[in-house]
């Protein structure tokens, strides 16, 4: 007889509250939990597939070892860890710690214990070669924050906002940015109903754009000029918050001069929007109470740091930050309380420090070591060459741009270890594939969702929310699967390395070294013992959260923004010289329109509700509409090219080509091809299976194309391509 238990979905970062029907340790059905006050019954289509993920016939249930002929066979996990430990130890002795690298993807956040233990392992071997998927998504957010400085209080409470600016983000599909982290469709409807006005900048008429008061459906790649033009209007018409700027901000006159060339009419012609709409957007945002938020799209255009800096400047110029005495609706729950104070932490250098890469002059930054340089670090011979890679929660063979280069590099490693629930593109290349538990088989808590509040303005929960879930499903019969953190713990134990972790911080930054807790390397800790360490400084004790199995709000009405400390001199900076020099370079080319040069279309990135990077592409419930990632085009463009829905086409850029399946999308502006990333298999055979598996847009990208000089992030959207009908392969 099935029983229904509450839990937390960990398919993506949203952490939706769910109900799971379980019988004899097997999950049967998942749906949203209406008793959770934040999510109110919402659970997207991805979370509903968790039973299929658990019992999928292709799920890896035992660790796999690569054979000389390229095939894989099951081996005991302990045997694999023993061999991996020996091989890593040899590399440490012969090549040094820098020769061992780690890549972590978005799925690594499914278990809050994974990354603390994994990072402790890398620290124990002395390697700082840690690459994350954040470095190829939105690394400019963190660097821009460093250059701008941080207002030590949040944006206005969501319920108090009258306006929102969303640039290149669609929270109804991404579950992040611009709307609270729960039930985005309901939140959007409620907000519009109470009079909140949305401004959307996006080349596609997204679900949010359809409800927007102003939608600037611009040419892709024009986000920087559009923000600069909005600042121009606001400053020229004196719609800025003069008192806030006087008391807390430097660089206003430098910013005013830098945005002066960005006249609305001039920018509107370039971006192909109505100048009147651009001016209205600026006036509406400056005249309301709200926040400007951005997503992946504008960060993929080669100037992500500059874009994010201007977005922060826009929020600051309009005074869109909480003031002393205002309520802090989300002061943290499982994370430590963040001291909200009406003052600025001054700017600092957020890039060019720490580990220096050997390629393209890249170094570490607040957005992390640039993962797109990993392949070059593997292929470049000499001292410091990466020879071993541990990959957790990600699929670098599919996620990192220039797929051919990445795969060639992975094939040349001395040791590639992939932790994966399936035979992904990276797993097929790995020497060992460690079979992990899926989230329903592990305890979980919403610590990561707490920390999203500090990822960027407009992210996170609207109120202080938390939930804990025990493991509610058993691994399938006969399986030998482990948690990811257990792999790193056992690897360290076999190598004789000590591990320690610190309590989590509110922002997700490394914890205080003085509070680090050394782990017992003879007795493996339990999941809950690790959770207890991570939440040691939580505002709400984990034991109290456990008393609410359906999750709960944990309000703190007494938490308000404090007055500025006496003698505090920190100020925000909207006139950073490097940022404004980059803006001047953009201004100098405002009237230069790039030639088509035989590539008349622009490939742009896209998110869809039923995908989460490369995860879930094998689940029938997520493949029912499209088992592949369509190349969406406007119907007029399809007619112009003599193409129809479902036709096979070749997409070609200056860097490569691939096959794809076209689909009409009237929400796109003409001249664009819109695709979801991280689909397809390895380069050698994915064209043969394009209708079954899709294709990888990374084949059209280069890792050194239009690189952001602060983060090293290459251009990954607004890529010139041409489209032509193609014949089937094979």
C-alpha cells in the first residue's frame, strides 16, 4: 500500500516542495505539495519525472570501469576508489597538485554536502584547479558586484515593489531571477493583479514578456547600449535618487558623461526598438520601487561583466535598495542571518587574482576559474599541465563551448573520473564512472535556496523559507550507489588526507577557517552530521526546521535594516574607470552595423521548462514533445528559406557546423535561431541521431571568441550563422 510523504525536489535549483507516493522503497508518483506556503502546490514537469529518474532502465546502478576496447564494465566501488587513489597519488608525485583538476556542474547543488567535501579534498591535495559551470553562465555578476561595491541590505521586498526590469531572463521557465523562487506563474499573476509593472528586454516574447507593460524586443547583443540609454534618460531628466547618490555613491558624473553618447533615438535604431518605448521603460523604472534583474542571455554576449555592472548602476542610480527601518522579509533560515545595514561595502578588485592559468592570460575571479579554458589547460604540454579530472554534477563534454576541442582534451587525460547517474557524453569518455544515488535516496535541505538570495538582485525566496527531507526512497535492488560526497571522503581516506568543512555562510562564500570542523577519517560521518556542521550558524536551527516536514516560512518581523554605523565611509561606485572605458568602446561603435558576411542569422541561447542543461534528456515525460533541441526560427524566416516544421537543416558558423531540426516560433523576432544548449552526444555520431538526441550548439562556438576580459567567458550567444536545408546522414 503506497504512503505519501513530503519531500524536496532537487532536479534543479528551485527546491520545490513535493509529495511523493512511495511503496516498498520505490517512488511511484510526484506532485506539488499544496501544504507548503511558498510553493503552494507548484512542481514543474521536471520534478514530476523523479520516479522515472529513479527507475530508468539506463540508470547506472554500479560503478563502471573503462576497458581497453573503450567499453565499460561494472566493478565494485571500493575497487574503483582504490585504483583512483593510487593513480592520483602517482600524478601528485610526478606532476604536482596542479595536474589534478575538478569540474562541478549545476547538479552538484542537489546535495548541500557534496561541494564542501569535494572542495576540502581539492584543498587537501593542494590543487586550486577547480572549475565550475557558473564560470560559463553568469560569472560577470560576481565580478561586477566587486567593482561596484555591495549595498548591505536587500532590494525592496517583493510585495512592496511596483516595477521590475527583467533582461534576458524568463523566470517562468528558469525558476530564477525577477520572480520569487517558488510558483513563478502564480507570483507573476498575483503581481500583475496588484498593479506591478514589468519591463522586459528580450529578443523573444517570453511568457513574462506577454504580461509586460513594456517589452523591448531588441536585436540580440544590444543589452549594454539599452541599459546605457536608460541611464542617459534617467540622469538627463534628473529622475535619479539624488539623496541616495549624495550619501552613498561615487562616480555619478563620470557615469553621466559615459552614457551621454547613448541617445535613445540612436540606440533604438541600433537595437531596432521604438525610441518612445525605450524612454518609457527608463521613466517607468526610475519612477517605481523595484529591482532590475538579468539572466543568462545578456551574459553570453562577450561583455557580461560590463552588462552586469550597468545593471547594478541602474539599480543604484534609482535608489532601488532597502533603507534603514524597512523590513527584511528574508533574513535567512538555514544560512546565517545576514546583517542588513543601510550602508555600502566599498568596491574591490574581483578578478585577476589567485590561480593563474597558463592560457590566454586568464586568472581566477569572483566568478571562478574559467571552465572554457579547461581543454587548453589539458592540451598545453609543460609544467602544470592538467592530467586528471574529477567531474561531479556536470557534463563538461556537453556543457563547455567548442565541444570538439573539449572532447579531444578529455580523451587525452591520464585519468577522467565522472560521477553520473547515466552514460552521458562525458561518462562515455571516462576511465571510471561512479554511480551515485539520486536525490530521493538522500536527505536534503534548502540551504542552497537560502543562498540564492545573494546570487544577484531579484533572486531567492520572497520570505524566509526552509525545508528538510529525509531520504524517502531506497536504491533499486542490487544497486551499489553512493552519495557524491562519500566518494570524495573515501578517496581522501585511502590517500591518507584530512578533510574538514566549515559552517555555511549566508552568501555561499567559503566559511570562516577558524570554524572549520575536522572530519573523523576513521568513522565516516552521517549525512545529518554533515548537515549539522553546515547549519551550525543558521538563524533557524535545523532541528526546528525538521519539525515542519512540509516546509514553512520562518518569519522574523523584528529584522529590519539597521542605520549606518557611525563613521562608516564605504561608498558604492558607478564610475569604475575600467567599466567606463569598456563602455566608451561600445559607444565608439554605436553607428557601425556589422555585415552579414554570408551569415545572416544570429544563434541565441534559450531555456525551456522541460530541460535542465543535459539532465533529464533521457526521461520519456520530458521527451514527449521534443526528444531533441529544436532550432526555433520565426515562421517568416522558415518561409524565406523554403523550410517547414520538422525539416533537417545545417547550421554553420565561422567555427563549425551541425545538423538540427527546425521548429516555427512566432515569439522570436525574425533573423534569429534559438536553441537550448547541452543536447546531443559526442561529435562523431550525433548528426546521425539528431532526431532522437538533438545536437550540441557548442560545436558552433570557440572558447577564445569575443572573450570577456575580466572573467574569460567566451561569447556563447548572438553568434552569426547561416541556415540551409540538409540531407539525412547515415
